[in-house]
């Protein structure tokens, strides 16, 4: 995916063939000259600007916008989320008093007008913007994950809300929303998401997004024979954790393949049939213990080694980190409005902002080190090599888990320091010093 609508293509993170380095260096040099003329916020919202150049007039005409236009509304929300504002009233005060907002020429908007924007602009427009960014922006990819196919971690997380939000049903004395995500491990982006009431079905969400050839990695709550049936019907692949209560009969024991950290024990790899499965399908079960935790994984990936399948489930933890990122640094626990429609808009803008921030981080990395051609994800090659015996053998459980998470930090994770730099430098003109500050996070 190349972002070609308002900028020249970003450098690819694929291998550089001899003879093309000079050409890519020239392209990067031209990009650098352009980026140096922009403010940080302008570069952050560049995909929004391109989208609005094509669609804003139609959106504003359809919504009969006069006092507040779609692009301004989205810009203000991205600004507020990026600087960590936790309520609509505080955001509107920032527009009046924050020097950065003044320098960026963000318009002051009355409370009633801005609140009206959450209902005036249909959430379909925000979905169109989200899909536009996913398809138009080139995000870096993890090479080893691509060799294993398209991988998506799926999970849901509760967001507590006010008890006055009666529509957000969960428990009698507790109201909540549930955010369901499909997280693309290949690019570290959320590809699909749905907001439901707190008691919304996680399995229904998974079934609704199934695609042929995609490997879905899920925790225990997603396993059921109905889910397995739908996955087999759709031609989907999966790695699901089982509960210890699931009964099955072992058909064949397989040889363990791959090198394992010393913290692993009681590892088995077997072909099985579930006792209560009317379809009588043969699946693969991998069992292992790490410290005091016992895991049972079920999969229909017969092509991968034992350690590869364990690694895929371990990388499911990335979706937990995304939920934490949305709730804490992006203030997702604080809703700007409480109606069902406005909540959907707010979550769209949270996830849109997270995509724009990831794009900006990778954009700055591509322009670092005096414009030399780099592959920011090159550091991943050795650390994700599951045959790297020296890396795995003798590793403690904590060290192993920290290592497989830390490999994402350079190119894919937005740290608290990076967000602080964004907040403080959001109205600054981009130069080498600004890029260096961001890249030091």
C-alpha cells in the first residue's frame, strides 16, 4: 500500500536491490525538502487533508454544514486526542487558550455547535476516512510475519461508562461498552473494529470478519464448535487457546519442532478429534507449561513448527497493548459525548488518530540519519527468527516475553515520550532537530 494521494510514495521497507539505492535516495531527498516545509500537525493530518480534498464538499453538502465543516471537526478531534484532552469542554477551552491551537489556526467553536457535529456527521464518513488511511498509507511490515501469512489477533475489551447511559447495557449496576478489535500483526494496525454494548458477543464479531486464508489468533473465550464450523466453512485458519475442560481424543503424537526457552516444560504436539464435535474434524493441539501457567492451543495450521505456533499465540499480547494504549495515553476512557451515535464517532476518531500517529512515527524514521536509505524494521529480522537457538535457549519467561514485545518498539510502538513530544511540538515547523527528537523516543 502506497500513500500517493498528496505525497510522494514513502520508502518501502522491502529489501533494496543493488542499483536502486541512488534512485530511492533522490526520492527521499525530495520528500525531505517537502516535509521540512510543514508543521508537525500538518504532516500528522496529511491523509485527512487528501481525503477531504476529494470528499469534504459532498459530505458538507449532504450534512448541510454551515457553521462547522467535516474537516475542521475531524482536525479538532485529532488535535484534542493528540494533546491528551479528556473532555469536549476542555478541548474547546484549548482552542481558545492554547498557543499551539492558535498557531495552527484551528477555529474556535461554540459548545452546542461542536456537540452537534457528533450527530450531524454520520459515522459512515469516519469509516470511509479510516478505510482511506488503511488503503492509502504505506505502513511498515514485519517480514517474518508475512512469511507465515496474514495474521490477525482478535479480542474485546470493556470501557466503563456513566450509569446514565442506559443504552450501554452490561450489568444492572454497571454500564459499559465493548470494543471488539481485529489487530493485523503484519502491520501492527487495527483493520476491523466494532463498538457494542458491554454484553456484546465476541464470537459473533469474530464470525462476522472471517476471511479465507487469514490466521486468527484468539484467547479462550472465542472457542466453540460453532466458531470452528464457521471458520472451516470460510476457509480461515486459527490458533485458539482452549479451556482445560475441553475433551478430545488423541489420534497421533507429533515430534516437537523448533528450539524452546528453558522456561518451557511439558510440551506436546498432537493430532486430535474433539469428543463432542459432530463434524469429527482433525485438529492440532499443542500443550505446554510456562512457570505456573498451562496452555492448550488448538489450530488448523499443520504447516508450522511447534515453536512457531507458540510464538503466534505469544504475539497475541500485542492486542492487549493496543487496548491499553487507547484507554490510557489516548484517554479513550473519557468520552466526549454519551449518545450511541456520538460514541461511535469518538471511537472512530481515536483509532484514526492512532493510525495517523503510527504513520507519522514511521514517516520521521524514514527521514532520519541525514536522509540515508534505511529499513526501520531491519532490527526485527534476528529477534523474530524462531530458529535462533542462542536467542531462545536459557531465556527466562519474563525475559522471553519482554524480548518478543520489545522488537516492535522502534518502528511500531507509540511511547509516552513520543506522545509528549507530539504534544509539545505539534505546532512546530519540521526540521532535522524535530525529527531527531521524535526518533529518540
